[in-house]
């Protein structure tokens, strides 16, 4: 595909930009839309976005093919579509051409495994570097767990996983989100009357910060603007990174009026009729699953005021860009609205020093910025499968129709065209008395596609082998073969499939989950302003109860508690029970009956491991609370009397 060359925006209006809205720009810079600094910054941002789009757009045709494969709606040419529509109107019971949804089934199987691998509780695990950091790492893990639940982080991770399998890259942006609203507080009013002092309690609502914490947003791969000079796993080494998204004028104006929003120049967008970006064209085919137009969501410009924004982080030397006198490379953040107006310009203040972005690309080659996806590898086989299935359907559809050879001189052709059953076909006068055997003859039709269905099964077997999501991973068993499916065969086949998928999960864990978990922890240390209340559950429940006090089920964590050094623990990509062997249960029986082995091994931890591998997620909930066990001393005679009465029993009975 050739490079897409876009011209400079032509909608800049100098007359409108001469207005002075009295903005207080950051760092004392002159960022009015008609200033020289603004024009230079705008051009540099646009040039980088264009260079990135020229490279990324090479993948659009392949991505659009994947979009079609993952739906059951087929993209027909106008001529063929008219014939299909005509057929559907004549007889709605006849099948039409479809995309055989086998790739979709395999995508579901792969997503199921990856979801089970990463959606474990907690999603992110931490451990302290030094002894003094141990308790702080536990609290950090529970705080991040709370953020993931409140802000529905697993949903965004699921989108990243799906994009990485379909397009080869899945992109996420860790953010720190604050939610404001009205909080209810208890208040009391005391009044004095001749009858004495009277106190009345009531609820009062005050504007307050309801919740703050880490969140994860997704970037559409079609709207991603990476540095094409680096690979998908090395985006932190790039000179810039960006993306395009859509907002609206009123929302931007509201954000501009908030403190510490960092936005400005939004009012200059008011009188612009076209606030869209040349890079925000919807190139995907995802909407074809509904059979609708890809531009339908962009037809609302007459009723709303959408604004396309280019977000971009750029590593630059501020002195050369006339942003400050510093000559040390720094990361700066820009927002360019409608390809015209810069509405944000600030130094990136993240303590982790990284671009706040992470990419999952399980099929990466170490060099490409947009590697192929697992579904793209299967595209050729899926295309062949569609052909085999649809050609068989078309041939059957043709064969079930009456194909007749008729002599119109001998038969009344209008009677023959009547499709109703029980019809009467009249011969014409020249055929009277000559019989009816040679008047009409059925044309012999051979079904040359009768083996297509069996060939389709052969194609799906190869798709299973290539993808790693065989029939056992999709929830079905082998139905063919000389003998029945044995337990050893099923266990061995499933173990091999799980190992392939575990490798996939391990790569995504190191590429994406490690970066997100690290940035989540840094954001909590940097931006957390109020105490958080965590549930004392999970693997650290016993240690946390000792910290907060016996019997406590909730604990308060202040920002100062998270001032620690920590290490992010990357999961190994396994799922509960994925590699579990029945031999563990046999070993547990042996250890439980051998006093010598019980002294060498922790039976309780072994039992907990087995229960977790069998799918139990809340084993800790059944652990006995030793702190609540009360010991009572009685005289020997009283104990003997209680035993005889049946109130006490000897231990070991």
C-alpha cells in the first residue's frame, strides 16, 4: 500500500485567532493560536502524526480483513448483493453467503484462557525490596486491587487482549482518575427551648472527592500514532508516542474551567465548523457486523460539536523548542484539537519517567512496530473455509430448484411457471394425443461440492493446530478415531495446548501487565491525596490482620504508607488448574499419613495450593481464626463430669 500523504490543515482562521481571551498560559509561554511559537509547535506535532500515520496505514487493509472475519456479515459487491437481496425477498428460508465464524470461535477460546490468566485476584502483585517495605508492599497490592475493582480495569485489559490477538497490537493508557460528586455526612443541630436542649440529627450533602485511583483506557489501533522507528515492545525508546480520540466542545470547555486541568485555548474552537482531524477517519470495518455504514456515528455533526484531538508525548530539548532554557531532553505532553489549536502543553510530570502507555503484541518479532496478529495468521485458511462453505450452499440452493428443459411449442409455459403445488399443466393442441413423456424433461444436476463440508473439517483441524486453541480448549472433544477418547490422551493433549497458550500469556505479562502494574504503583505514590479503605482478604489477610488488629475486616491506608520500594511480580501465564496433576492429591494422601513427612512439609500450604489449582478462589475464607479460639481451664473433676454429660469429648475422637 503506498504512503498516504496528507496536506497541511486549511481551516486555520487568522481573524478568529486574533481575539484575546486572556488565557494564562503555562510557563509564561505565548501560545495564542496566531503566535509564532504556536504555529511552530502545531507544525511539529502534525508532522510527527503524519509520519506515524503513513507507516501505520500500511496495515489497515489487513486489519479490515480481520474485522470482517470476526463477524458473520459478509461484504458483498453491489451486483452480488443485489442478487442476494432479491433471493432473500423471494424466499427468506434460503441461506445466504456468510463468514463462517470459526476464527471468532478460536478468538473466544484464546481470550478465555488469557482472561483466566490475568483476571486473577489480585491482578497485580507486589513485594517489598527491603524488610521495612514488606508491609507497605502488601498495602500497595490491596490499594491497587481496590482501584482495579472500582474503575473496572479488567474490561480495558480484555479489550487490549482482543486487539493484540486480532491486530497484533493492543494498547492501553494508565491514568489517574478522580471522581467528584456529593457526599453524604451526618450533621446535628442543637436548639434551646423552654423545655431544654434538643438535638436533631439529619443528613447533609457536600461537594467532595468521592474516589480517586488508577484506571486504564484503551486506544483504537486505527487511531494509534507511535514512533515508527522502534518496535512494538520498545515504545519507551521512541522519540514520541500519540493517539487520536474524539471529544466534544462542551466537555472540553467544562474541563478547561476546572483547576489543574491544564487546558487552554478551548474558546478558539467555538466558531470552527469543522473540528475534526485528518487522522480521525474511521478506517475499520467493525461496524459491518451490523450491516451499516462506517460513517454513521460521524453523521451527528449537525446536532453536536465533536472535536478530534491529537494527544502526543514528545521527548525534546526545551531550549530548541523555545519552551524553556533547559538543554536536557525532557518529555512534554501536547493536545492538538481539530488539527488547528493547541489546547494543552506541559512537561510530563510522571515520576516513572516513561510514556504512560503499554503495548501487548504477543506475535512480535522484535523489530516491527505493528507485528501480525494471531487471527491474521489464520486469514488464508478462514478465507478458504468461507469459500468451501458458501460454494456448497450456493450449489445446494441451485440444485433444489427445478431446472427443466421444455418445448414451448407443446406446453402451456404459463402453467409450467406456476410455483404452487397441485398445479394443472395443459398441453397445447399440437401435442394432444402424443403423450407427455417428451414434453418436459428434468435437467440432471450433479452436486460437485458434496465433499466441501468434509474438506471444511480438514481446514478447521489445521486452524486448531496453528492457533493453539484446539477442540479441548474450545470446550469440545475429539469425535473421530478408531477408539474412544482416553483420559491419558485428553490430559496430554490439553497439557500441550495449555503450554502453548501459557507462553502467549507470559509474553503479554512481560510486555503489558508489568508496565501497567509498575505505572499504577507509581501513580498511587505520586497522586494519592486521601486515605483509602481496603478489605483484608487474600494471601496477606493474616499478616494484615496482625497490622490492623485482630478481628478487623477493613483497614485504612494513608498515602504515607505507600512510600516504599517495591518490585512488580509478573505472573507466569498459568491459569488455576491449568497444569494441575492428579498426582498432587496422591502425594497429599501420602504426606498426611506419614508423621515423618508431616514434620518436613507444610500440609496446610500444600492443601491450599491443591484447592486453588482445583478452582477454589476463597480458600482463605475457610481458615480458622486462631485469635478467636478461647481456652478455658477446669478442674479435672469438672472436666470428667462434662465428659460424662456429653458436653465435652476427648481430642482425637
